[in-house]
C-alpha cells in the first residue's frame, strides 16, 4: 500500500498536523523524511525495514554506503536522512556560554564536554578568556590525531589577538575514553605554555576529555 492509498487522516504528514509531532511513531516520522517508497515497497515498509536493521539511536553513526545497501533507499534518500539527523544533533548540541566565568577544571569540563559528543577522532579547541576569566570565544582549531606536527601555536595565539584574550585554555578529546596524556600531549602542552608566557597570554590549563572524565594539566601541577 502506498501513502496515497491511505486515508488522508492516517497519513504521517496529516497526523503530524492534526495530532502533533509528539504523537507520531518513529516509523511515521521516518516516513515523512524518506517521503516515498518504491513500486514494491511502501515508504512505511521501507521505514520499518530500516528500523529493524538499525536502532534509532544508531542512525547517527551510519554512513551513506551502509544506508544505500537497503533496497529502495538510494543515495538521495540516504543523504537527506543523514542531513536531517545531523541538523537535529546541531540543534540540541549545547554550546559553551559566552561570558560565563570558568575558574576550575570541573567547570570547564562541564561547560564544554558537549562539544565532543560522539566524536570518532580528536578535536582540539582553544577557549579564550578575558581578564575576569569569562569565556569570550571557543574556537575549533584542529581535527585529527593530535601531535606536534598538526598543532600550530601560531593559530592558537592568532585567534587570541583577534578577540583580545587575556588567558587561554586548550582542550581536546581522546575518542578512546582514556584521558591519560600521551608524550605528544605533554610536548604540545609544554611548548604552548612557554609561548604563552612569551606572548603575555598565559595558558591556564590543558584538558583532555572523554564522554565521562577529564584530565587537567593544572590539577596535576604540570602547568605553573
């Protein structure tokens, strides 16, 4: 049965208008995004097949090549679905609150951990603070394996001058969830701290974070 064969009041789009989005099932919501099925398979059947193969929460990790293996789910539908999921993630992702005072590693972690939600590679941020230790900008500077060849201190301090920052906190994630610093982490931290002292924009801390924990160089007396 195709959508057009279903009585209007039972079609997903009409039910959303009449009943509200909260009253639609996962299948109905997915059917609205996918729009159409195939000659052999209704959009509802296609949605059911997709949700039978993947948990709803797993869809955010599925790529185009996996999705198009499902018959009836071509590249266009796969791209539209991925775009919808990504947009939803961005809408609900918490952003660091500007001009919020950050004085402890725990505050820094709690304010910024959402930046690293479900990431599969390392992301390196610089947090720029004013003289009151208030956050004036959080800047993503590097993506990928963090080592001394990929981190360029000039980029960190160039942004600091742009926003007239008085202090800097650097923070990056370990996708493995092990927040133990590597030798590369130690080398990078030591180098950036030295440059910060020369530039007159001190590095207050370097946090290595995971989904549930963090390591603070300041707390461990590695930044003085």
